[in-house]
């Protein structure tokens, strides 16, 4: 399979860094093709504006979706955006590796979505959900969470993690046609012993080794 890993963490020696490196090694050893987007290492610019484009549709008023549609027609995306769009078009499976910050994804990853998932290349002209442009592809979240598992369930201190992830699963992945795989979650890595972290990475390796056979999950509407 062709697998894209989008990685968003500023510290290479973090648990997220270990999960990212483990995924690349495991998937390559299993015979998959792998491309990566290490957003912090790339110093990816998360600010979405006219710098997204080499072309101009309307120089008097900036409406991003109209500029995206125009750029999609005339190959007018900036090089950094076009390169990321090509990776998504290439992959069979997309994995996001990140820490849960403020019940959501880091700003650099959200900015990547804002700039890269453009109208005309990722959605538009009625190509959403079941008729989405990325229909046939799968997407998966791999994340760390600072708090314990029992705080992220229905009735727990913070609430149900499934609902927290729905803006991504439903509003980004399914909206553009991706089918969704069960997220992989590691809770409280900072409080783990080295042995516990090693065991968690072994679980991650086991999960990745069978990713080609894995079935998708149901994501409900809001």
C-alpha cells in the first residue's frame, strides 16, 4: 500500500516522535511505500492567504474558495501546497501523528488542512462524503493524550474522545471521501516508565502490521 504519514510535534525525542519513526520503519519493513510530511521539520507555514497561490482570480477581494477553484483549473497552487496535495492523491492510507492539544489538533496541522485541502482538489462540485474526491482511501489518527483513559470516556472528566475527534473524522476525512480507521491512542506517555513506553510502541507496531487488512469504523453524524 501507499501510506502518507503527516506528523505534527515539535520535539523529535517525544513519544510522538518515537511513534512517527516506528511507523515509518514498520511500514517499510512490511513492504509498503511510505511518504511523510514532518510539518515542524518542514517549517510548514500554517497561515492561509494569497501565498497559497501563484495565480490570482480576483485581486480586488480575496475569497479563498474561489482562488482555490481557479488554481485547481490552471495549476496555480504554490509549490509547497501542490507537493502536499500530490502526496494525498498518491496515498491509499493517510495517518496523522500528533498530540491532542486543547481537545483538538495542533495549529500547524490545522493550517496544513486549511491550505492543502482545497476546493477543486479535495472537494467541490458535489464531491463530498460518499461521492468525495478521496473515496477509496482510508485515514487514521494516531495520537497521544496527556490525561488518563478514564477521563476521555462518556461520563468521564473530559468527555467522550470519540466526540472530540468527530470534527476530524466527519468534518475532514469523511467530508472529502476518506473512510476512517479506528484511532490509535496512547494516554499519559509522560507518566509512563521506559518499559511501559516500549510496550505501547509494540502495540503500535502490531497495529501497523495488519493495517492493510483493517476494516473501517462507522462515524455518526453530529
